[in-house]
């Protein structure tokens, strides 16, 4: 028994694409109601003291997110990057333009894939914050790879370039010889 992010990371390690099975250090980011991370170091899931490692969904990345995280904060990565955050953004945008807002995340992704403006905007803003969090993970843990998981990946063609651009723009690259 394990949490969903760790179990997904193990599945990726054991059964995933060959290029990931050969990676010894990676982070799997699960975007669902919340945001979870499974960390694999040296081919093993890293659980930390008391099994609490990987709770990066609760790292602070801003203020005033559209929803509260599971712990009630409006400053956590989860509050900015979860399915619930995307739905809250969409509800705000769609009420302003057409009055419809009560949909599931799967329906939001379907609307975005069809090019619906408010759905695309809600997903892109959510992905921007997802990228900020991923940049923090890359800078802090230096994995060989980061894998994004969850139903948001159905819209990968819509946001992958935005995600990569956000990560590249956000990450602070250490250059030896500088302070």
C-alpha cells in the first residue's frame, strides 16, 4: 500500500516507456483534485522520514490561488495547479462570458481540445503554475526526468510548449563561479 503518486511512480519505473525505465532519478507529478509527487532516486521510491517525502503539493508558490488546498491554504502549488484550480478559473471566466460553469475536469479538457476560449485560458493558466512548481523541483532535486500524470495529459498537445517555456523561464540555472 502506498499513496497514488508513489504507486504511479513505481508503475512508471517498472512498466513505463523504456526511456523512463532506464532513468534512475525522476519525479512523477500527479495532477488530480490535488497535486502529488512520487520521487524515485537510484531506482527506488524515496519516502523520507515517516513516509512523508514528496508532499510538494503544499510548497508555497504564490498567494491568492483560485481554490484552497486540502489543508486550507491559498498559497500552495496544489491550490494553483490542481484540477480544482483549473475548474475554478474556468467557472470565473465562463460566468463572465456565457454563464455556464458547472462542469467536470474531463469536460473542461474536452472543451479546451475543441478550442473553447475560456477552457483554453483556464488550462493554460493552471499549466503556468504547474511549470513554476516543476521548475522548483528540478532546481531543488535535479532529477533526470519529470513526468506529468493525470487526466490533464489528454490536453498535452495544447499546453506542452507553454509548460516547457514556463519551466525554462522560471528555473534559476546555477553557473559555477557565480554567487
